[in-house]
């Protein structure tokens, strides 16, 4: 769909650098996808709610050290 918009060029270029996109169209598409994805993640987090933890800070630190290190892909 073609649409004519007035977009702040400085903001668009900053978004382009942030997203690593090559064109303005890619930047707008990636930005829209990002907003939708963020909304979906927030809805999922809201649906899951919270988990009550009855841990002291010291117990929490011990739990963190037991986990294996995260391996990047």
C-alpha cells in the first residue's frame, strides 16, 4: 500500500541505524513489527502474571550461581 507521510528525518535515520535497515521502507516495516511484537510480549507477560518467590537476597544469589552460563548462538 502506498501512503504519503511526513516523517521526522532525524528520527527516521536514528531508527534506521538502530534497526540496521537499509531503506526507509524497511525501517518503517521493522518499526511497526517491533511495536506489534512488544505489545504481544506485554500481553503474554500480563497473562502469565507473577510468581511469588519467598527467597532472601542470599538465597537468590545462590540460585543464580547454580545455573550454567548462558551460551550465545
